């Protein structure tokens, strides 16, 4: 087809540039109805976003974005670079400038709450990308940092002990500096620190980034247990689209700040257009 990049090597697979992925993703975009969003939620929405307009400073990134997911369900956001995936998480947690739309949690409007208020009163925790641990602090000290909003140091220590009881491999290293942990152990520490406040909702930004395959599997097993055993609601951004869609109940494809496609995670895995652009197939 005219205008498409060609690889001169016989039999070589064509690798699309970032711009080409974005262009082709834009071509598959379509309007996702409110009925479709509600039907995929899996029940009464625990987290609901309606017509959100948000960005940073004067830059608008999301242009009327909507989302719904029920308690104990998981949703994975995929899409080309710059599509606004992390901005969705940032907006839910209070890191963006919101100029339109609403965010509700359990029916409560939390749009204007600060990150601390969202953690303390709405039960929303944000698990950042890699390298968010304090390397010169011990494992226990890192966990205590997650309890800064608790009523006392004693309450924070009790919460840290509960989390360490849940994850014995981390407990075995509780007195060691976080900086010497393996990549998988650091990610477990990041997840564990987010659990100190006993949140109902986990916003997870790129859980597989920088990890070896064996640690990626471990992290997704931990997140799966938090969803299915502890009833956490998980909203995730994941560049490893195959892994994210295998994990999640629901998948959203974002393109240029808009919801382009939505479906059951496993259905999107089988979608030829999604596979060609995001799954390497």
C-alpha cells in the first residue's frame, strides 16, 4: 500500500514507527457508547468517569473520556505512546488539571479531592512506575512511609506488620536497605507500601516495566490475588499489552486522549487490529 514503510530485507517483519502506530490506531478508533462502557463494568461502578477533560497546565490531554469498572474487577488501558493512558490514572488520583467531567468512587464525587484526601477518604492508592522506593531506607522504613496519613506511628507500624505477614519473602528482608533488593522485590515493596492504608482501589502504572520475565509473572500473580482474594478494584496502564489484557477483565484502547475501543480483555487479545498494533502480531 502506498505510503506504508517497507522493509527491504526479504521475509523480514515490518516494524512500525511510533508515529505509524498512532496513525493506524487513529484509523481504528470509533465511538464507544455509554451502554457499552456500563455493560463492561461488571456491575455497579466502583469507579466511574464521565466526560473527563483533563491535562497539565494549558495542555489538554483527555477530551471527554469516560470509564466504569465494578468493585473487585480489573481494567487495563493500552494504546500508543502519548495517548493519555497515564493521564487517566493521574486524573483519578488528583495529579492533573481537570476542566470538565466528573470522577466518582462508590457514588461519591471525588473529582476535586487532593491525592491525600483520595487515599484517606476514598480508598484510592497509586502504585507508581519503577524506582519509587527510597533506596537508603530499610524495607520497614519504606512501608512506614506509606502510612504517613495514619493516626500515629504505632498504627503505621501495625499496618506494616500486617503487610509483612502477608508477604514472607519481604518480611525476611525487613531490616535491609531497599536499594539492594532485586527488581521484583522492589516492585513487591512498592505494591506493599500502597497497601498500608488498606485501599479499595489500586491505580497501577506499568507494573512490568524494567522487570525480568520471571518477576513480571510474580507481580501479576500478586495483583491477581489482590483482586480475586482481597476484592481490590484495579485500574492499570501496561505497555506489555498482551500481559495486561491477559490479566484484566476489561481492556480499553486509548488514542489521542479518547476511548477508541473497549472490550473484554481476552476478546481484545483476539482482535486482529489490536494484535497488529499493540501485540506484535
